[in-house]
C-alpha cells in the first residue's frame, strides 16, 4: 500500500501573511532585501560584504501565535537576526521568533496604547 501525504498549502496570501497556525508566543517574520549595499546618512556607500557587529534587523510580521499581545500581522519589528530559527516556505525565507525576542514594533495603529498587564 502506498499512501500519498499531501503537504499543507503555505502559499503567501496577497497581503503577505502566511496561512500557518503558530503556537504560544511565536512570531513568523519575513525580512526585506536589505542585505545588499546601503548608503550612510553622510552619503558613503557601504558594500554588502562590510562586517557589521551585532546589527539589528527589521522584518514584517506574517503570522502570530495566540498568545502574542504586542504585534499584529503587517507590523514591522526590530530583532537581532543572529542565532534565530529560519524556515523556507514556497521558496521564501522566514525567521521564527518569540515575542520577547522583539525589541521594537513599528505600526501605525499602535500609538501610545498600553501593551497589557504587567505583574
């Protein structure tokens, strides 16, 4: 007997989110193409091969777990990309984080609202 196992559809939706159910406080993010050359504020061209120590990265949230309270789909988050789990879905690379690994959230709808109860 041969049993064919069908893979779940992980094709990104038009809004960039991914149809995945994350558990607990997990956040799935997709980094932009910021790995190439960049220009400093003074106009100096910095090549992609330049060594930068402990540089934080921005990424867009594409899926959140049920216990995530401080970010939503589409938010941009700041995190440290070193030693993070990554996964490839449909040829696109994603990074899996815990909510506590996120240093900042950039979002138009958050404003000055409280993030919740702290014990």
